[in-house]
C-alpha cells in the first residue's frame, strides 16, 4: 500500500463514502490481521479475482456471465479498501505494497473491462479508450506525489465511480435488459468524464502545490 498520503478530492465522487465503507470492513480486517494475512496478499487476491472474472466474461458465451461483474467489482472494492486499512492500521506499509497497490489497480481495471469488447453492444475501440483513460486517471493521481503534492483522488470518475457504472451495466445486461443500443453513448460519456478527471487531478495537484508555497 502507498505511504501515508491523505486522500484528497475536491470533486463529487463515491470516494466520499469511503470512511463509512471502511467502518463496515474493519472487523474483517482485524480478523485477517490476527490470522497473519498481509495487505499485499489482499492486493494480489483482488488482482487474481479480476483476471478470473474477465476471463469468464470473455469465454463464457452466456449473458449470465455479466452478473459476475457487479459482484466482483463490489468484492474488489472491499478488498482494495481492506488492503489499505491493513497497511495503515496494522503497521504493514511497505515500498513494495505501494508499488503493488498502484500497478494492480490499473491491471485489474484492464482485466475486468477489456473482455467486455467481446460482449454484444460494446465497441472494442470505445472499451479500449475507456481502459486507457482509466489508466491515465491513476497516473495523474500519482503524479501529484511526484511533484510534491498529495496523491490525488479527484472526480468526477474515479476508480470506484467507474466500478459503479460498469457494475450497473453488468447487472442490467446479465438480467437480460435490452440496453445494447445505449452502450456506445454510455461509453462516450465515460470517455468525456475520464478526460475531465485527468485534467482535474493535474489541476488540483498544481493548485495544492501553489497553495503550499512549494510551486517552482
């Protein structure tokens, strides 16, 4: 997990619900710590789960496979919160954990979302663009640390917001709701919001740096 960087966001996002979500997960985190589980193990579990779900969607030619997406996204969100809590609250913060946390997030996104290109209604190029821009949003967040600001989590379309949108799409498609004709429009909206998110994270990092008097 990353070193102690306060999560900051000046745009509306599902990140605002994170403290309440963490409170629900804390008993499970404490139980895992007692049996010797590590934050890095939780991070890698979330990665493996993402690959398994993506492979199932890509190769199981059945709409019911899409029902896995919301379930796995919710579980991955919980695991991502738990590895951070494990690192902070049980003295498991390490440089390796920081690397794994950032890399596994973007790899997991690709593993979950790229297989959607095989699902009727999804355009490969639009899905690929969403995945690329999703990676750029996380890069923009990390760049804040590189220039001396905090790790940026500004919206409007952070990791959890993306998970919510794709989870809803998976639920509707898995349930047989005919939304295929609307999917290109949804993806274009995501592309626009992701581009705005990249700009917001870069802008807010520079603004934070300027406010601290460290801008050069």
